[in-house]
C-alpha cells in the first residue's frame, strides 16, 4: 500500500467529516492575530509558549503538514510570509478559504512532509510541524530535509504523539478501559487485523505509526539540530490523559555553523 496516497484520501475525508484539525480559524481569531494577540498549538491543548517564537513580521515560515486553515492563517495575519506543504488537497483548501476571506497571503503546496526538494536550501526561518509525524512510517528523512531548508539559526517546532499511547487497544480505550495490546514500534497496517483495517478504511481514518523517543528526539540531533526546549501535553477527551501526558512538543535550532 502507498501510505502517503492512502492518508491523502483519508485526510480529505476528515475535512468532509469536520475533524477538529480541519476547521478554519474564525474572524475573531484572525483579527486578534492582526492586533498581535495570537496563540497556536502543536499538540491537542497547550499553546506553544510565546517565547519560542521570533518576531513573526517578515519571516519566512513553513507550515509542515499543517494545512487545515488554523495555524497558517494566524501566522500570516501576524505578519509572517507563510508557505504550507500538506499531503491533503482539501486541508490546503481550508487555508486558502481563510486567506481569501480575510485578504491573507498563503502559498499552498501539495506534497509529502518527507520530501522538501522543491525548496532551495536555507529558504525558511521557522518550520512549524503540528502532530503529524505519526502519519509517516519513518521520521529521519523529514528532519534531514527540514534542517536543509532552514537558515542557520532557524527554528523547528514539532508536536509528537507519546509512543506509549500506541501500546493500548484503541477500542478498549473508547470504552474507558486500559488494555495493553501492542508491542512498539507500532503501525496500523501491520498490527491490526484485516477486519480492523477494513473498519479504518470504511471510516476514512488515516493510518498511524509510533516512533521511539530516540527517533523523535535523537533524530533531530542526528540531523544537526540543537534541542532548545520541550513541553508535554494532555488531551481533554481520552482516558489515557488522566494518567500521563499523551503528547509533547520540541523546539530545536539549526546550528549557526555548518553541519
């Protein structure tokens, strides 16, 4: 199976279904961003600390797999020069709907987060990547490509799913039961039964993959990044978040000297 092609169609379906990550920003949110009052998330709930960001006015910002009409329009309204690359045409359409409605400039590009070859080296000052690494089977290529397209001193902000979340049976979690089922690393296409995979397909659900903390954190270091900060987050609507943080975000910087 071509995972990227399957997940493209699945996220298009999520837009049609009104998934929370596909709902465009409101006029109030855009107006506030224009006035300098804004907040964005990399993880389900906790806003990214303002001190993580440079002054947004005039910077070149890449929204990496962050279509959906949410973060990109906020950044554009705050003054950044925004490009978004996303695997889902309909997610990109959400950004353009907001851009046209409020007179914002957002460049939307259909593509895989692991392949940034269309961008010259040192094209961006900031790359913003909400929780989307769990939709690709390997992350090192993504980090390597982001390192290449960032200018020296540029920042990478990523949100990640806590890999521990993948050891539990998803259906049991929905019934508020914690049942350990899977070994890590996890992948929908190899860990689920054919019947369960059929249910995912019928529901238009994207396929997901776990990644070790070594892959997610040391992977950035291997690409040449310096880790500057990290925070954890929980979701308001799942049982596991009552016991531990189910996601986390990292701030990394491209070294000011060459790799």
